C-alpha cells in the first residue's frame, strides 16, 4: 500500500492527501487491465485513459510500471499542454526515500542525458528551418510534375517508362522520408499543423494511413528491437532475429519456415508481387499488408479521376477488388472508369490514349520494385544488425544505443536515407528536425564515451552487408 501524508495550506486547512508509492508496488501495475507509470516522480494511473491516448494505447502501455519521464519528453513537443491531460490521472508520488529511476538504473547517466537534452533545447536544435522543409517538399513535387509532363510529351515508350520509373521511385522514397518528419512533429511548433501536413504527405503522396503509421512507429521508438513491444521485430514466425530468438526456436523445435535460408528469402519479401499491395512497413514488404492494413489505393498529388472521386473514398471499396485492380502509383498514367464516362469533359489529354500501351503497365511494377528495395535496405540497416532481445528495462539512452547505429555522414547519405543515417540522434530526440542531427551528434558521442556506452557508426556499404550477415 502507498503511504499517505498531508500538507497544510496557507489557510490552515489540510490540503488534499498525497499518497506515496515505492517502486516495488508501482512495478506490479504493468498489466493490460492495470497500468501505472511515473513521470518526474509523479505516479499516474493510465488504465482507463490509455485507450484515448492520441499515440495509441500500446505505446503508453509499454511503459507501464516504469519511469516514463524520458519517453514522455521525447514524444511531446508541448509537455505543458499534455500535463493538463495528466493532472486528472495523478494518484501520488514516489516515496521520499525512493530513487527517481527504477530497477537500479544509473541515475547519474539519466541526469546527464536530461542535461544534454536541455542543452540542445538552449541551442535551438528543436527549431525547424522552414526553408529546408519547403525545399525538400518542393523537390518531391518537381519530380511528380516532371513525370506528369514526360508522359504527356513523350508518351509511354520503353525508354520513357524506365526513366519515369526512376523518377517516381525517387519521389516516392523521398516523400516517405518527409512524411516521417511530420509524423514525428519535428517541423511545426504546433502538433496540429504537423498532423495536417503529415496526412497530406503520407495520404496523397504515399497512399498510406497516418494513424496506422503513428500507431506502429511510436511503439518502435519507445521500445526499439524489443520482442512483443516493437512491431518492427514482430515477424510472425517468418524471420528469426537477434541472438536469442533463434536459440529459443531451436529449443522449442519451431520450424514454420527454413530459417537457415532466411537470408535468401529476405529478398523475396521486398518484391511487390502483382496480387499483393506494397506496404510501408519495413521488412515484410509486401507480405505484411495482408496482416496489418493498409495503404489507400490511390496515392497521388495529381489524381486523374476528373469525375471527382476522392483518394480516401476509394479506400472504402472492398480491399481485394481495390488493391487488385488499382495501381499504387499516381493514376495519371491510365484513364479511370469515371473519365471514360465523361471523356468529352475530361482533359486528361494523352493519358487516355496511353492506357493500353505496354510501357504504361510497366511503370507501377518498376517503381514499386525499386522503391521497395530502397526503403527496406535503408530502414533495416540501423536496427536489424543490432541487439534484438526481450525487455531489459534499460534507461532511455542505453536502450536506444543498444538498438540503433549510425551511417557515416555525407551529402549523398543524408539525402539517400532522409537523414536516417543519424539514427542514434533521431531515436534519442524524435522531435528534433533532421537537419540539426549533425549538431547534437558530438554531444551524444561525448556522453556515451563518458559512461562507456557503445556508439556504433559504419559506412553505408558495410551497413547493407551487415543486414544479410
């Protein structure tokens, strides 16, 4: 039981009773039906509120029974506002004799990391550059427009098709990195503005669900490479990852697939087969789309449907019919059913006549094939070669460092990976604009060196090799 105490106010009347709790008691409340967490020594009961959590109930549940101070600061760009939601959930505080960190974590390391974060805030490293993100969005739109103009002017010959596939692959990959920025609230000062633009970029340029992405990706950041908590390593018996899972499967004689060949069928998971929709969820592309839907079927900035059907209205159709019949890249390359009915009023131009040309049919497959490889290799190089294990209840810095690594900096690497080559800094400070990662990197390396925490950085080529290894 928690201990109670009273504090007198200026009026001489007793204030509301404050309950004190020990870590031993708090750690018992980590169940689906009973969730407590600690933020800055205050104890909150989030059991009933978890389902209303904007980031999803799972991500907050993963921190149940623990000190969630660093996770709380990492994900919220306006902690003062969020405190208003926490206030009704407050049930007490840590007892005066209890340490601020649970499970014998290094309190000095935790305090030094929080000091580092405060230093980064004082250096304005959490302030985004409007010019950077405007130019980044601009270069994506330019590629989309260029593809639109090329097919209008040159038609759909084989050479044009190959060039278009490369252009659209690049624009889609870069749009993927850009939606990642807005999803992490790292561009605008207000969360609502980030959410609005995120829905536009991921919905219209990528054809994915913003809520679906948030629900999964924040779990990954909260508990990277932790079985049962990070959905990116929950491979549903298709792959065995890390050092402990293969041993566990071996002891239990679980052989759903020939895992000794998984480094070979890994490549098959990147190929968007015609009867599967591609999915923006890392390793299982496109297999995961069957199990964890979905993308909307019509990602494009320039919809060709002059009949006025919206992108998201199309996603309400039956999934099989929609995904099977509609390509996942912009439909400016083929005439839609609505356009056929209103051909005299629809100014699609050369797109209608291009529908039956063989090159047009190749563009979706080529673009998806190339983008799938680009996406998978970049997103896996920072995590799959690192430690993948069960929950060890490390502090924020140590848990992120064990699961992530960096890729050497260069102009090409920054652009090619969407600055995910600074994965360590991104995981420590998810809301920091990516163009400032290089500025905070020396501070992070210095802190890691002080406490003997391994900071891994490697060339791009070696990172790709390590995935297969």
